[in-house]
């Protein structure tokens, strides 16, 4: 007797993904509301500040073959966030200026920005100077973080991120909203008395949702405070689905690969949907103001 596949097996992951999509829309609206991070005085090691001021922002030299390969490796991220500028390894002066202004506005003098640059030896030097992190964590987990960036170079594999162990922002995408989001992470860590423990506690798949929401909320608040409609719109359309990847990733690890993939896809789609709703409201408000 011929067996037919049970429809419940096929539909269950899809139903879970759909349910998470609907839930994620509400999560995005509540968790990612614009909230500026308040820092009375950034906590930074004086030696690290002095080292950073020698060259706060550096760019890697253009390498057509290497950057072309990096663009290809970044195709999945471009599709997930639906933006060709993501991990394109060609960061414009506009994006550079945005993150430079953000760091200056928030007195983050100790934060280094590497734009499409591979410099593990210099990052190791920054790790040694970053004495806001205790040496036990600095020379264990911090060393592993620098080693990982050396073995799996973002210059090729992409992955915009902030490394709290070296206080360095690594950028490979020409998206200003992503740049200030990473700046939000730097600002968040700059107010922590124990940044090393904070990095360990909130570096796991589930707990990472907390600092990601904080950085996203600060990025959106920064864009609104500067009254930059384009940046506000970009922030919602890029950072919401980006947050969805963390929700989907955390849920997927909890339930396994079979159900995890639909959950991941559902969370990303939910992020795109939720990210476009606020921007439409912003556009309507601007149009009404213009009419008045």
C-alpha cells in the first residue's frame, strides 16, 4: 500500500513560522521603539583613547578580487535584508561621515572604526590597551575574539559588528543605519562598569536579543533626533528584519533545524513587515505637515 506524506508534518513548521511572524511584529514594535542610550560619561581606558586618536577611522586598500569575493559571500545577507548595499565592501563617504558624526556626538573617543580592513595585529594591540576589561577575560575570551577575526576575516566573509574587547567597529556595508547601529553597541558598552562580563552574559543566542534591541532603539532615536527622514526610513527597513534574524536564530536553535528554518524565515519576514509600517506613518506625517 502506497504511503502518502502526512500533511501535519509539513504544515507544522510553517504554522510555527507564521505564528512567530505575527508575534515578531509585536516584539519589534515594543522592543525596538526609539530609545536613546543615556551615558553621562563614557568609560574608556586612557591608553586606548590615545591610541585611537592616532587614526580613529581607517580603510582597507581596495582589492578587486578580494572585495569581489566578499561581495559574493555577502549575497545571502543582501537577500535577507533585501538591500544590495549590505556587505558590498564598498563603503561610501556618506556612511563614513555618518558614523564619524555619531561617535563625535556621543564622545566615544576610544572607539575605532575599520572600514573593510583586515588588521588583526593592530586589534591585538587594542585588546592589550583596553584595560576597562579585566585581564582574565581580556586574555581568554578577548584573545579568542581577535583570533576568530583573524581566521575568519570579515574583509572576505563580511559581518558588520562591534568588538567590545577591542572597542572596534568593523564595517563592510554601505548602509548608514547599520553603521550607527554598531555605534549604538559601542555606546552601550561605554556605560558598563564591567563590559567584559556584559559581553559574556549577553553574547548567547537568546540573551543577545537584549543588547541588539538597545542598539537598534538608540540608532532609531539618533536618526529621529537629527530629523533625517531617509535615515529613519532606512533604519526601520534594515534594522527590523536584522533583529528578526536574531529572534529566528534563537528560536531555531531551541527547536532544531527542521522547524528552525521556517521560524527563521518567518521572523525575518515579520521584521520586514513591521519595519515598513512605521516608515509609512512617518511619510504620512511629513506629508500632512507639508500640507499645513
